[in-house]
DNA sequence: TTGAAAGCGTTACCAT
DNA sequence: ATGGTAACGCTTTCAA
C-alpha cells in the first residue's frame, strides 16, 4: 500500500482537496507538492508546472491549521486591549492590523473590558491557539502570567502601558514627559491652580502622566490643587470633573486621556463654565475625539497609529528572528494646541512662574 | 510497540506536555485522557481524578491547533469590517466580541479599509485558517465569494450591510425606514428644502437610507434638492457639505452616518452657519460621536452593540446546530432627538406638509 | 470503563 | 530532483 492510498479520492464535493489529491492528480508525491507550494527545496520547472496546474484544477486551499500543527507557526497574533471602542485603542488596532496584514499575519482581538479575569481567560486561549506572538496593551497583566507566555515560547510585547517586572520589549510614549509638557504649557499661560483627572493610578502610565505634571508644577512653585482618578470613559470624566470642581478652585484641568477630557468638558459646559474662558482643559492622546468636540482639545499628542504599527513590526521581527529583542521604544509626545486652553480668568493670573505665592479669588 | 511509546518523555523544559505525557503520568491511554478532558464517553471517577491530577502536575495546556485539525472546529470566527476605527464598527466589534467570548469563541478582526482586494485576501486567509464562521459587515463582498465560503462549509452571516445575491442570514436595521423617519421628522419641523449626504450609493444600505428619505419628502410634496454621496469619514462629510451648500439652498441636511455628520457639522460651523438655527443636521447611527459634538446630533439610532451581539449569537447558533438558518433579522431604527435640528429659519418654512401654505413657528 | 489505532493535512528529514 | 515516511497533538470509532 503506497502512501498515496491512505485516503480516498476527493470526489465528495464537500470534501476539500488536500495535498494528497493534488499529488495524485499531478502524479508526484506529497513531499514534492509541499515543496512546490512553499518554494522549498529544488524541483524541476516541469514538475512545478504540473503541480500548480493540479492546484488550480482542484481549487486546492492550504489548511493553515495543519501547517501550524506540523510547522509550528500559526501566523496569528493576539492583541489584548482594554476597550476597542475607545478611539485610542481602535486606532491602535488599525495600525497593528495594517502592519500584521502586510506581513502575512492576522490578529485576534481580545477585548478585556478592563477585567483581569477576562484577561487571564484570554491569555489561556491565546496560548492554546498557539499564537506566534501577543501584544498586551492593558497594562494589568500580572508579570508571572507574562513569564508563562515566554516559557511557552510565545513572543510578547507591551504596547503603551508598562508592566513592572515583565521582561519584554515595549513600545510606548514618554508619559512623564507628556505630563510635564502639559503642565509647562498651562503654567506659561499663567495658570497657578491646576487640577488633574486621570485613569486609575494603579496604571504606571497614569502615574507617570501625573508625575510629570506635578513635577513641572512644583518646579514652578504653582499649586496642583487636586487629583481625581479612577476612571477611563466619558462618564468618569464628567463625574471626576464634578467632584473636582465641587470643592476646588482651579483654572485648568489636565486629563489623563481624551475620553475623560470629553466627559469633563461636557460637565463643565453644562455646569455653566466657559471653556477655555473660565477654565482650561488639556488632554492626553490626540484621538479623533479631541478634534471633533467644541472647543477642540489642546492635548499631548501620541502617534497612535504608529504606536500600533511599530509594535507589530517589532513583534513580528522578533518572531521571525526567533529571539526576544530586549528593546524599549519610547516615542516623544508632542504638544497639540487647540481651543480648550487659554489664559486664566482675570485676577487669577497675577503671579509669575517663580514666586508661587498666590492669592487668587 | 505500544502507542504510548511513540514519543519520548516530556523532560525538556521547553517542550510542552501533551496528552501522551499525561497519559503516561496517570497510567491510562490517551483516549481516556481525551475523554476526561472533553467530558465525553464514560469514565470511572477514580480514573478521572488521576488524569486531572496529572494535568495539573504537568501544567498541561491543550493545543487548539491539534484539536481543530482532528476535531474539525477552530472555535474562531472571522469578522470583516471596513474600518474598526469608525466608532460604529468598533462598537459592533465590542458586541460581537462579548458574545463570542461568552460562548467560547475568539474573533479575528479583519480591517478591509474599504478595499475589495484586501477583503478578498482576507477571505482567503480566513478560509485557510478554518474559521467556523465569518461575519461580513463590509457590504462589498462579491456574492460568488460568499458562495465559495459556503461551499467550503463555513457559516457566513451578514451584518448591517446587505449583499445582493448572497444566500446567507443577515442582521441589520431597516435603513429605508430610518431614512423615512428622518425625513418625516425634518418635514414636521417645517423644512421644505432638504439635502442628503451619504455613503457611496453602491452600498445597498446607503441607497435605502436615501430611498426612504426621498420617499417621505416626495409624499409631503417638499423638495429633496440635492444629493451628495461617495464618502465615509469626517473629511468626506465636510467636503460633501461644502459641495452641497455651494449651489443649493437647503435648510436641513440628512447624513448617512455619524462620521459624515461630524464633518458636515464642522464645515457648517466654520463656514458661519448656525446649527440648527440656519441649518438643521440629522444623522444616522447614534454612535458616541453624535453625543459628544456640539450641538449634539439628532439622529436615527441603531442598536449598534446589540447588532454585533445578535449577529454573533445567530452565527454561533448556526455553527453549533450545523446548519444555515436562512433568517433575516431587521431591527427597527429609532429617532433620537438632540440639538442639531430645529425649525427652518424664518421665511423658509412657509408651507405646511400638505397644501403648501402655512405660517408655522 | 478503557485502550489501540486510524486519521486530520501539513512539514521535514532522509533516502534514492 | 523526488519520494517515502515519521512526526505534530488531538478526536473518534471499534474492540476488548
């Protein structure tokens, strides 16, 4: 019994042709078929033609599943995100997806909804599905879970959010510097009493943004009056702004992301504050949100699409080179000045950057 | 040589344990291990315990790849979308993903960027990867490509956008009705000269929205003065609005989606039109965009998240029932009245819906 | 209740 | 240059 007999003829319409079928059809062995299909080894041009003809004739479609089993590569990459509906992440997905597509990979999008349990479940699935690599943009994965991934031979890369203790490359923006830039800009406009609204400070990125912001303020001798934190979305932004303005007199607020800024902006407007006349609002991200609200948001801009694109580029590079490049790419944030910021209301800008002692209102 | 010998002991740290390892460890056969793992067949509670213990001891992780090869199921679903960065689709992805996750499936997000070539490439990949099902939300896939998918035994379902000639279920909103509602609303406000800006009319959904809109206008004896079409994004919205208002006196514009509406709104505001005082703007979708711009957008609302969720529910149902339910779910759109619409400016609303002569406001 | 063995569709190594 | 065949890790009869 020759190897070719191990399976019946592919006559059944529902049964997709395999390399056995095209081997039989073209009168060569499956090994040769495989070689032709993958351009591996050497083969006569005539053989090659025969095989290709059979492939077309039978409408052969390779099974990536079988390839992955035998060849150890799934050509798939998993992406762990907190929320695809957040324009920041949906833009990241676009960048990631474009790069992956152009290099032959597909991406499995995993929305964790900020839920670590769900994240853990996904990580397990991704391991089972033998992803060639995993992008983690949640910032909440326990380091030991990442280590397990590495042990399992899966390449991992972090995106935007650092994770302490994780020995993997990362592509991100300099959050501290971003916060610093924001504060400098507001201080130069004359603001002395500032507030901050941010994502949960359990996230390193949130802490860094606040850290840079606070540092610049302290340097200038101005006051970081109040810090609100703990949310991500528009609702949270409104809630935090309300809480912040209820007890504090600030002339400018820096928010940790665009969604929070939008919420804060809406609340301010509804509460009767003029932006930027009564209060300046400054955001972080530069998603489409910051461009479409009115007033448009001055913000610390990240190259979002590129972040996604570069991350995938590095990850795929690692996968194909077969090793983990312990690199760390930190992109510089940029100031994007729009309409939500301006000088503080009259009477509050009475101090210069140095002296610090103020007596506003 | 027994079957158990076919592979060496899993001593190598980098080598992940397989069912052979746990079979050896627990002193049973791989068949039994498989049964325990899948809860198939009957087994003694003691055997079961032994196996489970070994699973834990060795840190066994099933290979979905092998399962898919042998079991004919990949537990993966592909989703073809024109643009994940469009909030409409990113919300759909959330709904789809939530349902898929809760039922044990993962979703491969394929961004076609409105490019049919890219779409075709993705479809091929999805077939190779043996997706259990595919969701198509682009509305641009040639019907014969869909037929091929079906032939290959892959379940297909359309989402939001119909495709003529495709014999597959669909979950969508009644676009014609939506357009009709929009027109009725604007007409009742007193508008007699209306304009339309929409996605390319090659899309059935765009044609239907326009169709319903035009029909209601005609019924009322008012004028659909001008139709602009051909784009999807914010930029296109601005461009189309500019083109439309350059030569036509309309008091209200209906846009085919929220992105277009945002663009149109921006352009109007920048051109000095007051919205809704000088011109009313009405949109379609009810994405987050319509809630955050100012004025907020009155629109025909779709239950976006549910659209995604229900689609996946039906698809998975079909996959698990093993047959294609030729269903068609058409959800009703709803009017969501916000701030971008109002009565036409004085002097233009001089006709009532029926006779043509009234003096409202 | 449990086990042996035959696939599933590839790849890769080793002969020829 | 080509072909035979053993993996890859699992599911699934069919026997025992």
